[in-house]
């Protein structure tokens, strides 16, 4: 009799789950499916944490990354002025609700204010002056959030897109030399010895660029630089990376003793393009059934690889909450709507969502 009752209960639970799936209503948050694997994060602004969207984020995610507000330009626009308002709001929300925070980022070739590289007379600063400014910036930002931010993207996108070059020809490299990377990690570690420090980049799965990133990280590790992990941005598409490329990438970086996180995940329905351009006539496409099917399959493939790579994979962060807003709506093609995330513009789960949680 007890066995019969148990079987009936299991059948009812299974039927309810099936109906929920049919109607597209998750029974639990995305983060809950992965509670024994890794945190599930999302890139946010302070505004996105308000109202219904804020509650939606709390249901599905347990880690936050400030999408823009902690980058050097927004947070430190003038030499003697910091803009803490938005970053403080995000960190305070996380603290109040028990969420992790990834800091993004401390040193990048983009969104760096011009004053960082210039003297008062407009001339270029010396190496020592720039190192002092970098140290002061990192100390100030990291110490403010010490104990509240568990991981930082310390250096972002330092490898050049041109395969003939090693490092990107940025003012950081021009004025300081390659040492700016090690120094940034050193300063971050001094400011918060408990924080996990990451090198972060895109196209990390493409074999040629992967090897240059590996070369950089290997050099840092051998020098004893406090780098703890590598962030694979994960700006992927229906067309790449392959399962083999992703598996080999994770294994390659893990061989250095580094943790791996997917830091800016989305799966574009269009092939990768680097250069900005205008929308061509008739180019905009609706989110078709074919796109939906392929995107679900790609997300399913990605997460099967990530689950298998536990415990090397220590976090996965989506770059934006839903298709209502994505940076891919204006990059690289201004005004071309993309559909790269798990939830549609009305925050309803797409087929891709079920491809991620159905395991």
C-alpha cells in the first residue's frame, strides 16, 4: 500500500513538472538547478535591480557583475573624483540579499579616462607616474569593496586581435610595457589578499588566440604573479565554439592550475563580427523556429561541457538578464535586434532555458 501511494505521488510530481515545462513556467530558479555545480550570475545595472526585474534576478541568479559602473571611466572619471553611486547600489543589493559579486574590471584598454595617460600640460605621463596612478586606482576601488567582492577581472582583453602581435598595442603597453599586467595583479592582491583574481578575454576558444593567452598566463604563473583564474567571456553564437574547442580550452587553462569562469555569456543568433557597422537593408530577422532550435542545442551543449568540467568551472555569468536588452542589439550592428539569452523580452523562458536546465 505504501509503495502504491509513493508511486502515485511520484507520478503526480512528474506530471506537474511536465505541465510546467509545457507552459514554460520554471518551478525553480536557474541558480537552483546548478546549486551543486557553480554560481549562476548576471550582468546588471543598478536600475535593473529595482521592481519586478529585481525580483526576477533574485529568483534566477546568485551572483552579480556590474555591467559598466566599475569600469575605470565610469567609476573614476577625473583624477580626484570617484563615482560610487551605481556600484555601491549593486554591492549593497547583493549584500542585502546574500548574492556574490564579481568586480569588472580594473585595467582595460577601453573606457579608460584620458587623464590617466596625460600630464596637466597634455603631455604623455612617465612609466612611474602611470604605475602610481594604476596602483592608486586599484587600491581605492578594491579596498572599498574588500570582503564584499569575491572575484575581480583584473586585466581585461590584453591579447591583440592580430595574430602577428602578442599583446594589444594600448597606452598601458606603450608607456609601461608588458609589466603592467603583473603589476595590476600585484596591486589587486595587496588591496584584498582574499579576492580571486582573473584575467578576462574573448575568443579564448579559438586555437590561435587561446595559445597566446596561455603563453601570457603561463608566464604570469611562473613569475609567481597572483593570478587565480581565467575568464572566458563566452560571447558565442550558434556557430561557435565547437564542443571540442570548449573542452580543450578549459583543459588547457586548467593545466596551469587556474580556475575557469564563463564571465559574459550570451549566444548570438548571428555569426561573430568584430568591426562596428550599420544595419543593411533587409538584414534584420525575426527570431525563427530554426534559430530557437539551434540556440537551445548550443546552450545545451555548452552547459553539458561546463557541468563535466566541475570543479574547474567556478562560475557562469550571463551578460544581461533577458532579450529585452542586450549589448548585442547595438554591437557590432547598430539597431539589429539579437536574441542571445535564456529569457525572452517578456522574461519568459525560451527553449534555450530548458536546454540548460534539463539534465
